[in-house]
C-alpha cells in the first residue's frame, strides 16, 4: 500500500492549468526527488499533498486519509512540510520552537514536549544552541530547527520544498546531511530540490515535472545519465552548463 497516492490530480490557478493529470504513488520509506524547471508545478504539487492548495480534479490520499478541506487537521498530523524560508517564531528559543507545535497540535504536556524537543535538536546536531533565538542562529541552523520542529509531530511523510535554496553555499551541506540521515532512517520524503548531486545520492526515485505533468521518472542514474525524453535531456544539459 503506498503511503501517498495521487491520481489524476488537476490544479488550476484561474485559467491556467498548473497540474495536469498527475499520477504518483509513493511507498512507505521511499525518498522521491522532484525536479523540473521553474514554474513546472513542483511546489504546487507538494502544497496540494498537505492541503495548502485546494485541488480541481483527481484524488490525493496521504497515510490513508483523503486530502480534502474537511480532513486537513488529520492530514497534517501525518504529513509535515518544510519550506525554503524557515518560518520560525522569532520570539521563541530553538527549543520552544520545536516544543510548541507538540503542545498546540498534540496537546503534549509541556515537560514532555520540551524533552522531545531537546532530543530532536540533538538529532539535528543543535543541542548546544537549544536556548538561542532564531536571530542568533545561522540560516543552516535555523533550517535544522525547522526540520526538528517538523519531526516533533512524528510525520509519516515529510515534504521538503527547496529547503536549501535560501542558504549560503557553506550551509547547504549541514542541512542535506540531516535530510540524508532521515532518508537512511526510513522517513518517507518528497523533496523538491535543485541539488542534483544530492538527488542522485539520496533519492530512490527522481520525478521530472514539465508543464504540469510528470514527464519522466526513474532511478537517479537513469534520469541523469540516460534521460529518455527531450525535455529532461534539455533540463539535465542546462544544469551541467550551470556547473
Ligand atoms: N497562488 C498562485 N496564484 C496563481 N498562480 C500561481 C500560484 N502559485 C503558483 N502559480 C503558478 O503556477 C505555476 C507553477 O508554480 P510552482 O510554484 O508550483 O512552480 P515550481 O515548479 O515550484 O517553480 P520554482 O522552481 O520556481 O519554485 C507557475 O506558473 C506559477 O506562476
Ligand atoms: Mg517551487
């Protein structure tokens, strides 16, 4: 049984069809990298999966629950999402940022939420910064707090939308290391990424979006070394030229 099932998904913004009949099943423990040009619909696809966008056609099921307006609370209990911007609460310490969602969403007692938060900050290698406020943390550290915060709700699926794109280059590695560890630990993940080296290493499957459709998908080596469609071949070329 796939943990995420997407069938004939259609999404429009006004007259523009942004997702055009997307079918995608993700198995438990699978890591799927989503690549494609700007505007191809990658973020919209992730946003539909956790119900941040309503859909115009088709059906999405996440952890056995159909994603629809009346099920969003339940969906978001199993589906976590991390964004390019970290969106931490500026007036709370790293520890409190990770503890708060558990207290609010899961009614976890405060002391237990804080203990969980400490353990999760350790897991993203930030124990020594637990009391720091976001403004005193580097971008890479803030993003790792955001990852810990998402993990605090014990998601069964984690959606990551270009979570390293806003970081200075020297901080990309520390965040990708954490993601790679989660992947190895069996977390189901859908990752929109421009880090092709990372996609090649960490993903079980790469999905190439083009003009709102899944144009091609397969194992990383197949996708990057032997693209079968012209749009993917062009995309891979364009990345090579960027270095
Ligand atoms: N809220 C919105 N209202 C109107 N159009 C939107 C909205 N969000 C996205 N779009 C349009 O939908 C299309 C797909 O956008 P999306 O953000 O999913 O692309 P993307 O593949 O994530 O691109 P990028 O790589 O630049 O992040 C684009 O044409 C975009 O302009
Ligand atoms: Mg995007």
